C-alpha cells in the first residue's frame, strides 16, 4: 500500500541538508572575466537535472591499503601493450602497405600515454618515439574526454590522433593489474605478415658475400669466467725411456678461453734444471701427438692469390671451407680425477685437484667422487732426533736452539702474546700480589713483598717494601725473569715448567728460587683482570665456585644457615666480610682464600669514601698558584664561546677539551674528580667550576702536606674501588641453594 503524495507523508529531500550555496561559474584571471567551468553542480553542490559529470581521470577502486594519491601509489608504474598499425605506401610498386609494430605505454600516475616503435636494422624509416608522453583525447564525438585505463583491452582497435592501432598482447604485469581491477581481457591476437619485411628477408638470404664475416663471440665466456682457473695434480711416468724418471706436474685449465698450462715440480737435489713451464698456455688437442706446421691451422682458407699492377694484391676466401682442417681441443668435461690425458703424445694421469675445482665439477656436472690416485709410496718417517740434556750454559731454550742447526739462532719469543699483553695506556697487564715469606725466622716473617707477574712474557719480579727500623734494606728482591717450578731435574732434555698466571692467587704458596712465599692479597686491577678473564683463571670463575658450594652436604648447609642467622639478628640480609670468610674457612668447603674473596665481591655492596669538595678545590688552587697559572679569563671566554645556547652548562668532554687547549696544569686525577663534583649528569656548570679554581679572586685557605696526602688517598681510593665490607648473604643463599633464611631457623639458632 503506497502513501499519498501529501506533505508529511513523503520524504523531504532537504532534511539534513546544510549546504545551500549557489555554484559560481565565472571568475577573473589576470583582470579578465572568464567562464571557469561548465560542469559545476547546482544548489548545494548537487547535480542539475539531467546533468552527468564525465570523469577526466581513471577511477581505481579503493582497497584496504593507505589512501595515497595516484602519483605516489603508482609512481614509475606503467602498463605495456603490443600493437601495430597499417601505413599506406602509394609510391611503391610491389607493396601498397606496411605493418609497423609499436608498444603503447600507459602511465598509471597521470593517465598519460606514449607510443614507441622499436628500431629495425636498415629500415629506412625514422623510428623510435612515435608519440610523446601526453594525455590523448578520445576520437570524436567524445573528444572532450581522454583515454583512461578502462579503454584498454586486447584484440581491439584504438584511434590515437587518426592512427588506428590494433592491440595484440600485453605483459604479465599489465595482465595481472587489469585482472585485479575486474577487466575481462580478450585473447591475444597475432600480427599479420608484412610483405616488405618478408621481401627483405628473402633478399638477405639470397646474398652470399665473397668475404663472409664469421662472428666468434668469446667476450661473454671471458667476462663470466675471467680469473677462474682449475688446478689438477698430474703424474707422467717416463721411467721406460733412457735416463727417464717419474715427473710430477701441475695442470692449470683457464675457463675464460679453454687454454691449458702445465708446470713441473722439480724435487730438490734431482740434478735437473727447473724450467719456467713444462707447457706454455695454449689450447690442447685431444688426440694430436705432433705440432702442426705453420699455416696448416688457419681460421680462413684462401682460394686464390694474384697480383695486379692496378688493383694490387687480391685474394678470394673459401666460404665453403673445403680445405679447412678441423681440430678438437680439450674441454673441462674431459678432465677428471683418475683419468688420462694425451699431452702431446705423453700419457699423463690426473691424480688430484684442489677444493675450487671440486666445487666446480660438483655444481656443473654433479660429480661427487674425487678420490685421489696413489702413484707413489708414502714418504718414510723421519728418524727421531734426540735432544741432548741441558748442559747448564745459558738458558735451556738457548742451548736447545744451538742443537737444531749448524748456525746457532736465538730462541724465538711469542711475539703475538707480547703485542696482545703489553702495556697499553692504563692497561698494564701486570698482576701484583702482596706476599710474606714462609719461614720460622721472626725477622723474615715480618717482611712484606710485592710479587709482580707480567702477562706479556710470563716473567716474575719480586720487590720488597722498605720498612722503618726493620733492620732490612728494601728494594728489588728478585730480578725480572721466568721462574722454574721447584722439584725439577736440572740437567735433563725435557723442557722446564715455569710459573704461569694460573699458579698465582690469594692463599697460594709459591717457591721462587728456593724461597717460599705466601700470597696474602692482590690489588684491585689484579682482581678485576682475573674476574674479567674468568675462563683463564679458574680461581676467579664464579660459576666454578658456586658449583663447589652446591655440592656440599645437607649438614653443612644447615650450619651455614644457622651461622648466618646468628650473624644477622636484625635480618638486614648483610653480614661483615670477616664473618663470611671465617664461616667458609671453618666449614672446609674446599674454597681457597681467593675464591672466598671473589664470591664476596660478587655478592657485596661497594662503599666509596666521600671526597671533601673544599679540600679538593684547595689542592687544585695550590697547584695552580705554584704553577703561576693566570689564564682563567681566556679559558672562561673559550667556554662561553663553546656554549652556543648560553645555558651556562657544557658536556664533560667539551669542558675537558677546553681545559686541555688552555694548558690547565692540573693532574688528570684531580681534573676528573673536580669535573665529577661540578657535573649534573653529563652537563658541567662551568661558571661554578671556574669560580672554584680561581685562586686570585676566590682564594681558598692554605693546605698542609697532610691534607694533600689525604686528598691523594681519597682520589686513589675512588679510582681503585672500595674494599669488600658487607656481603649480601640472602642473595647468595638464593643463588646457591634456592632458599632464604626464615623466622623459624632464626629462632632456633638464637635459642
């Protein structure tokens, strides 16, 4: 049932409409009134009655991708069609038309087209770009519109500026693009025969030149295989001839031009001269045993030669090659391991080849068998050369080198190790240990020694610290050099065993030249180096230490928990290092003092002493005053110049660079400590820094020698790091046993 067409019963088209403007068809351009467009809609942007807007460009369906403009989404993308058109030839007598093949390119970004005709040899027609890239209008009466993508299809005709083109085929990209748009493509068609092209082909086939040109294109082979050579080991048995013997040869096959080169391996003291080459590089015939005479092998055959006074020397070439001699040369397919080769009448056996040759035959011919041919007996083993025992003169290495040749040579040192472990900047690569002598003498028992191990050459140096009123003169105790381990026979042919870096650790007892020393402590650099290279030092490997702790019994585990509970009644999770060391030493866990220290360093909190800023500035001003440094205003000017944004702050690296450029006479440790105190993150307040070190305007109180020593000690402590004081035992228990101490164990231990 339909409603009556009355107000209130029909749909109001103006409902919800908010645009009621009238479109403008006229405008001014350079002061001239012009009609800007005839396709402008009516009131509110709606189309007029019976009006239909014709699209000017191709409209592509919107997909799920980004809404990019056509000149971005289809940049450098074009559709390619193959086409042809008829061209009338009214002046010719044999043919009245010609068929010209073209390619039509349609650019998707702006709907432009370009027609290109491929050039053909000796066509006599200007070819190339037949129609430049532009938007082409449709034929009349639709010449107010242009060609778009939907006007293309196969096996149809297109009129481009009164030239009728027939589209025959397209490429795969064009076919896929049109299919995705929903265009149903017709079947491709063929191009009809051109009578003029057919006539030219017949004429060219009937022409036989007197001097035919033979093209031999070897450039591609040269470019593909240049500098690629196959290498074979060969053997030629010439022992049957007079004064003959076996020959070892090396055959090189050049893939770039299929030439062969043979070299001979002359054994030492064989009595034969060493020629440069056994066979020069050339092509090797397969079955020929004699060299050809000059002129017998030629590329072209001359039929007749005659001389004329007027025309000079003339000759005719045989195009049929009746007198040509064909020769078959060796290729890479003829060479294989175990095969025979005719080397100008010599029977040569290929015994082996290199890895590159094996890969070539494996990839090209699928050959996998490269078993070498055994053509001679294995060499006899060399008789042993016993080394005489050490005679006591010089070092053992020096005496051994004099026995290895007629001309004595100095022993070779490990130069690579010396370069890798030599001092480089702050990396000294020297391990320092504090030690005491193991003796019953009360005087020697109080002496303190420093044992230095040099990683560059495994040498050891012992230095004794001088002590006041000890009665012993300190200084160098042992000259630097390698030290043998005790208990070895002196006069023997076996090489001596020397102390290595792995033999030195805290708690170890080493005997250096019949003097036993016990290592008590090590400096921070030594501990850090050993922990950093834990794979070389088992005593500093935390993984090995934790494995030892995990292997202890349940009784010792309970003792460890009870002891830790008593040592930490307030449940802070930390105990002193001395208590921790005494615990592991008393339980006999198989850990040395060095391993206990490494474990404590791994689960500890480092506490660094706080440096006094006033003392630091006083020491810096005292140094500048003694050096008479008065270039602080110029230094401030350079800092302000480097501050581009005028924030009053610069990076630490930039302030250090300006200080070095101004030749600020402060030690590196003092300058680093000052910059760290005036830095907020990586930015330094250079105004406060300059005011602090200005000994003229802001003079600090004078410093005493004790204050300078105190400051140097604090700086050294910050550089070396803090000693271990407290150990985080709860983290250690969780890491080793996977548990922590609970309240019940604490109560039981306390009771």
